[in-house]
C-alpha cells in the first residue's frame, strides 16, 4: 500500500504567505498562524501601515513575520510575493485570502467589474498556487488554503462575478488537491458566510436574518478553521471546503 508522507510538526522555518494579511480576515489568519508556529509573510496591496502593525503585533508576541507588498492581480506578482516571503524561510504554506467585491445585478454588471473581481479573487490565487507548489513538491510538505465564500455554491443576487470567482476557487482547489495528493501537499477551501470586516461594513443589520445563528462571524472564527487546515494535524484532509458561516450552508 502507498502511504503519503505525514509529519506531526511544521518543518523548520516553515513560512506561509497570507495574501491580504493587512486587515480583516487576513490579519486574523496571519496572527493565528504565527501563534501556531508558522513564520508569516503578511501580503498587502495599499495598506502598508496596517500590514506593518500586524507584523509588529506578531513580533511582540514572539513570532516571526514580514510585510510583503504587491497587487496580486498584477502580472508577475506571484513570483515577486513568493520571493519576498522566502526571505523569512522556505515557503511551505499559502493562504489565498486577498479579495474584493464589485457588486451589481447582472444587467448592470460591467466588463471591468467582472474582470477585476475574477482577476483578484481567482486568477491571482491560481498563479500563486502554481508558483508555490514547486518548493512544496521538493519539500514533500505543503499547505494551501483558499478563502472562498458561501456565495460560491449558493446564490446571492448582485454578486455574479464574485460568486463565479469563489465557485472557481473551490473547483480549482479540488482538482489541484487531487493532482498533488501523493506529495504531502494539501489544498482546501474555507467558505465564510457573513463576517465582520471592512468588506461587510455597509451591509444593513438585517443581513444577519439570513444566518441561522443570527449573528455575523468574526475574523478569528475564520482564522481558527484556516489554522486547522494549515496544520500538520490536517494531513488527511484535502480537496475539502469547510464552511464557517453560522449555518448558512446547512
Ligand atoms: P477586507 O476588504 O477587509 O480586506 C481585503 C484584504 O485583501 C486587504 O488586506 C487588502 O489589502 C487585500 N487586497 C485586496 N485586493 C488586493 C490586491 N489586488 N492585491 C493584494 N491584496 C489585495 O476583506 P475581508 O477580510 O472581509 O475578506 C478577506 C477574504 O474573505 C476575501 O477573499 C473575501 O472575499 C473573503 N470573504 C469575506 C467575507 C466577509 O463576510 N467579510 C465572507 C466570505 C468570504 P489592502 O488593504 O492593502 O488593500
């Protein structure tokens, strides 16, 4: 019988890149992963001060972190971000978290809004994943977690572009997970529901009416799921989607 390589602790110096780690869900993920023992490259596009604040808080807690700038949607961004992250140590983890929305009902949804949302939420995650895999294959260890959304598999009028990107992330995760399953590398998706962050700041309070728990989730609650999927303990979990949504997908 073939047995896949497993490990009970993170490899020495294991480094993880969290895109969009400067605020919201990504900042919580970065802090949690640092507490778990990862060295964390905190990706950001515009929020340099916010990214540095995340790095400082991780460092003050005894962890290792570095802020790495880059627009994930720009050509060549993947190589640059991963090279910058590698200054901390071998990049054996990736969290595709950076994301945007640009909502409109389909009759009013512009080509630009479609293209921008697909480029940032889906194409960037593909390019980063492809570039991150090679060193993981060599190390026979890797953890890739992509932040999808409950809106991928379930309808949310006004978000056709975002839903397509998030459903695409789930499909991409499943297929690449199968491609590298024998190499000690896992890929999983986390699908949050309604989470308190800048992205959802303008939603009316009634939005929680769609959530069986009748409350929004916190970034820390999403980070807890990512923490497990990125851990050595999750060695037999791959290609899955973990909903963190207060029951929305139930
Ligand atoms: P925020 O808007 O609070 O934060 C977005 C983050 O993504 C920021 O760090 C931002 O960096 C970064 N980012 C955006 N565009 C780019 C880009 N082109 N290149 C690099 N970084 C970029 O969002 P959330 O924390 O709420 O969302 C995080 C993820 O979770 C997203 O993928 C989102 O789709 C997903 N999600 C969120 C839900 C929610 O309810 N909040 C629900 C389901 C999924 P900077 O500040 O430097 O611009």
